[in-house]
C-alpha cells in the first residue's frame, strides 16, 4: 500500500489554536474528521492514520513547536520508510493572498521558521509543500504579531470552506499526483458560481 506523510505545521497549546500560523493543524483536523479518525500523542507529534482508495496517510502535527518541525518530519519519514516525494507539508504563507493555495515540489523557506528547520534537518528544499495563503496585511515589522494573531471576522467566515478545499487538495495529491493537483488547486478558492460550473 502506498504511504504518504502529511505534516501540518503549527504550534501546540490553546493560545495558538485559532492563530493564522496554525492553519496546518486546522487543515489536518478537517481531513481527519472526514474519516472519523482522531489524533493521539506519540513521538514528537500528535498522529493519526487514515486510508483512502488504497493509500495510507499518516497525519502528523509536530508537538515540537514550529521552529523544530523538521525533527518530527524526519523521525516519522524514517520510521515509516516514506520517500520524500510522498511527504506533503501544509504551511501558512504571508506572501500569498488569503484563501489562495500553491502546491510546490520544492522552493525556499521564504523566512518561515518551520520550513527553515525542515531545510536544516533534511539538508535540502526538495520536498512538496502546500502553501496556504494567509495574506500579508500588516504594517512593517508587524509580521510576528500578524501570523500569531487570530483570524478576523471576514476570514473566519471563509475558513471552513478553505479548510475543506485544502483537505480536497491533499487527497488529490495522494490519489491523482502532484501535477494534476497543481492544475486543479493552485490559485484562489473557487466561488460558488465557479464550483457549480465545474460540476
């Protein structure tokens, strides 16, 4: 059975739960809820396992805090013998407009502490990541407060639909491959009109 490691980045603890920086955790929670699975605390991460159409997905939410995310990723990748092309990291991105997705197979860390640590641990940047746009609407020097801040009212309304869309993209990555997923999901969250036209 083909195995995938899906890594949602975030910080543990209730004070971080609803922050923009924790969208990786939120996406994994939504994906897990589709299969009725729950997470249990294990080595370096909270983990859960689900299966879809002959694929086995190991979902991990590192409990190392953001800036040591690479430790958890590497441990579970080695433990489960999962090749790097079957790893997908879910991460927030201030350089992308809110509710836009960008799946990439490699690239720089863009100043993101979680990705920075993954690069340090793996020794390269050649791993798939799903970048979830959180926008960059903050004053100069205000990035930390912005990413560790909670969603505003407008964003909260869109969030449930965005999380579903991210979960769809992850399933597509595992079932249809990276190329097809990029073609279908890279870009803004579709409007209801666009969705009905695509059905």
